[in-house]
């Protein structure tokens, strides 16, 4: 499943509560490539994603593997969730995670059991190397590091 052909909104990322702290920790706006999805909770219109992430350096260890540093648990807390699309299995390695504001309303016919996400909602989309992928649409998003 491919998340999209749009790019991550780094300005939005930095403006969200905790977003700049995540950028400062890693030294860039992360896409969470090869991070593991440790926890997913859906409860009463809220979603929590906990991701074990790291920074891959250009240095090699004695086995000629890239050295990874800046390990952290990054939690995305979403409230006012307006839609969820998930596909795959529970064990998950993220390929790419992107965040943006929806530029237009979602087509209501794609959302049979709830009102469709609307323009201005935040879309959190993630592809997978293995496991779970999908999109979550929300009114509010915060990061914890």
C-alpha cells in the first residue's frame, strides 16, 4: 500500500506540540524509516501511535553496518479522529511516515460508517516495509519524545 505522492509538511510538523523537540532530537524532520511501530491504541475518538525511532548515521561498525544513534520512543497523540484506514499485520516496520493538512474534503462515499475527514484535518500516513500501513485523519496531533 502506498501512502501518497505528496511530501511531508515540515512546517506543520514543527508547529505541532512537541514537533520541534522531535526535529531537534534527530537533527531533521524525521520520516521514521525503519522505525518499529511499538503500540497502537484506539479509544473513544483518540489514537496513540508509539514508534521506536533512531537516526542512521553514515558511519559503519566493525561488521560494515550503518551505526544508528539517537534512539527514542516517539508518541503521536491524535484527538478528534475523523477517519482511520489501516491494512496489514500487527508487527510493523515503518517505511515512510508523512503528515499534512488535507487540502480538500475526502469523498464521503469512501466513508460508509462515519462522516468523512474534511479540509484542514491532519492526515498521518505511513507505508510499511512489513506489517501495518495506512492513514489516520485527526483534528489535533501532538508529539511526545
